[in-house]
C-alpha cells in the first residue's frame, strides 16, 4: 500500500479530501502529510450551509498524532468561500475544529492525558506550550457544555476548594442527584456562585428544592438573592454546623470558667475536651467520669445539652440566644446567623 493511501485511510478522509504527498524529515524528526481537495469540489458556507463559490485558498497546518517516534503535521490549502450573506469565510475541514491548530484525534489524546496529569506535565510530555494545552482543554469544555442538556437541578451542592497551597479558591456547584459538576468558578465570592444562578431561568430556579453548603456568607447571600424561598432550601453542611455548635459550647465554657475561677472554683479546669468530644468516641469509663459535669447546673452543661438535642427545637433555642454569641460569629456573620433555622445536610 502506498503511503498516501495509508494516511488517507488512517485519517478517515473521504471526498473531496485525499492525501497527495507524505514527506519525512529525519533531521527534524517530522512527518508532513499533504492533504488536498478535488478541484471540482462544491463548497458551502460554514455558518448557513448555503452553496457558495470558492474565493481563494489559505495554507493551514495541524499537529496530528505522532507517526512512531516522528512528530506528524497535516498540511492543506483550505478554500475560502464567498457567501452572499456572511462574506468570505474559511471552510470547515473534517479532521479539526475551526480555529484549532490540532487535529481532533490529537486533541482527544491531550484530553485523555489531562485526566491523569497537570497542564504543565502534559505540555512537557507532548512538546507543547502551556497555553496550547489550556486552549485544547477550554475547547473540550465548550463542546461538553454545548452537548449538555438543559439544566433541571433540584438538589445542589456548593463547595469551595483550595489549591496552590491554599492561596486560591474555586467554587464548585454539583448536582447531588446525578453527581455531575455543573459549574466551576474562580474564588469563593458572591459573584462566583451568582454566575451559576444567572445561567438558570425563573422556572429552573423555582424547581430547586435544596442547596447544601457551608456557612460562607457569600454563598448564602448569592443564594438568597437568586433562589425563591431560599431560607427554606439552604441546607448547611453537617460538619460546619457541628463545628459552630462546638465553638458555641466552648465559648460558654471559657466565659463560665473565668467567672468560677474568680470565685475560687476550678470545677471546669481541664474539662475543655470532654465537652468537645464526640460521645460515640468516648469510652464507658470516660462517660461515667463526665457524668457529674454534664448533669450539673452549669451553663456549660446546658449549652452542651442543647448541642446534643436533635431537631428543630435545638436550632430554635440556639437562635433565641441561649448561647447566641458563639454561633457563626467568625465566619457566617449576620448572613450565617439568619440561616440557623435552615436544614442540616448530612452530605
């Protein structure tokens, strides 16, 4: 089989395109595959699909999958057509996306590698620039979003993820039902999440039944502004709720411990971690030793009991001010305290 026929077949080319020449440059370790179109070929406008006369040609080159150890380049004079409606445009070629300097098969290879390594590592492995690999990734994302069906999320999860040694954050929105990532945005600002909600119309927003998140004020504010009846739909992450409740108990303990010490009473001395331990991780002996404290009339004991109390009554009593200063102060602020009556997510 001739080399031109071989490359025509492995490239999957059909009329009007065919491989007319293959050149091997040993010094450059490069194979150049020359592709041409039949002179009698009829062309259509890439925008409207209407038949249009050829205007001229432009030389284009694309990086293709390597041939053995040789870098492989496709080369073609691509016709430009003169559309009556859209003017002079370059026609589409079957082996590459418009505007790309890589064949579709090569871009598939890059995307496969990006699932295993960083952009920098893939660029080094495939002898590409960082921006070239990033461009391939961006085009893949654009194609995926174009194929994705209209969003109809009902249960959402909003998370912040730190990277680069925790100097930067990204906001990630996930469909909890399907497990699909719906949105990724730089930073963890209100606008980071608002950009997702702006993609949804009024009906799509109304269909949202729950949004699980931590008590980050920016996320709470963005959700309240965008989602109808958001106060009833926000479900705080159980881990963060437990953290804030634990902080509330510890604040009450510290305040009460100072007052008791001033009166010469060291009942709470050394008891910090007893109040913060998960009862499921406490031994029977530790639980019995803790009994005198948790069954006492100390304010810390009452705060601890409220933390342990399940259901809406706990949220209502915390919000009414039993130990109000300890909840959400460091992170949720006013926006967080307003959401204490929201549901707790077990995700």
